[in-house]
C-alpha cells in the first residue's frame, strides 16, 4: 500500500472563505463591534488556537470566557468550511486503488479534526496529524512521520505529499524524503527552493496524478 499525505487548509478544504464567515458569525452572535472583528481577522488570518481568544478577551475586556469563544469559533469554522464533492469522489477512487490517505496539517488539533469531520473527509482519511498533537509544525519531518503512523504505516520511497505551501508542505516533504505535488495559486514559489516533483492548479488534478501512479 502506498501513502498519499495531504495538507488540509488551502489544499483539501477552503479555509479562506470559511474563516471570514466564521468570524462574522461569531461577532454577530455576541454583538461585537467592527474593532473586535478586525482584530480577529488580522490575528487569526494564518492560524488560530485557544490562546488567541484569551488575548482577545484581555484586549477588549470581554465577558465571555476564552474557552467559550474558542468553541464557538471551532463550531463556526466547521459549519462554514467546505471540500468540493469532486475532491471527495477522487479521494474515494484513490482508496479503491489501494492508497492509504493521510492528512498532515499545521493547526490546533480540535479545529482541524472538526473540519475533517464536517466536510466528509473523515470517511476517507486513514490518519490525521495536526501540529497541535505534538507541538511540532511542518516542515518538521516529525509531523509527516506522525501522519504516516496514524495511517498505520511508515514513510517509504514512493509516498507523496500534496500541499499549497512551498515551504511547509513541499520543502518539508522533500526534507522527509517524500515525492511532492504543489497546488499552486495562493502562494508564490520562493527563489532557491527545491522544485516539486509535480505541480497542479487544484487538488483534484493532484489526485488524478496519483491515480496514474497507483500500485498494481
């Protein structure tokens, strides 16, 4: 069995649109003003965890607990995030062809797993490793190794990593000995970085490429 690892945000799911909707909904629920919404949109733009809401509470003197606000944000993100049906279908084909599918993602464990459950990915993914699990972030090879272990296997030659971030996903995959597919579009490719083995404009095309390299 061969292993295909995927990044989550910006690769399998669209975090950008969901993020704006989640923040707007949270602020609307609690009748927070535009100053709180702007703070959240700036502070949480790349990633979020519980500590951000403790800082938010202290910054604006909010009455709600940081834990409550974090849970509302997680629920809002899970409700807003999407994975295209065509991607889910292609992942199903990949499994039918004998691939094991894992997710290696930076981010808090509970919010990343909530996204996986809410989008239907949980039925297709064999294992998930989030940086919050072990306080290690991509491009550290240990996160990729944990993702493989969560899939019940070890990284071997011929395994793949697909993601949209050149430095965390692609350079990290290279460092770990994986073959890589870059989903280009959101980020520019930095000069001097080792090029990916393959590049596509969307994750569906990445899965199609893997299907042509299916075992057997």
